[in-house]
C-alpha cells in the first residue's frame, strides 16, 4: 500500500508542477485586473499633460 501511495503522490506532484495551462479563470482574473487600468488611464494621461504644460508655462514666467 505504501508503494502505491508514494507512486500516486509522485504523479500528482509532477502533474501540478508541469501544469502551465492558461485557464478560463486566469483569463477572467486578467480581465478584471485590466478593466480599471483601461478606464483610469485616459484620465491619468490628461492630468499628466495638463500638469506638464502648466509647469512649462510657469517656468517661462
């Protein structure tokens, strides 16, 4: 029984170790992570542009 159990544990360890498949859950988590970034990015870009132009103008005077 012990030999069978050790063989089974080795197989499970190998299958977990070598399992690099991209699953549907991984896809959903990636989408949920990137949605806020895509929504906030345009506002950040506008903010950086206005701030940069403002600093440039006030450095001239």
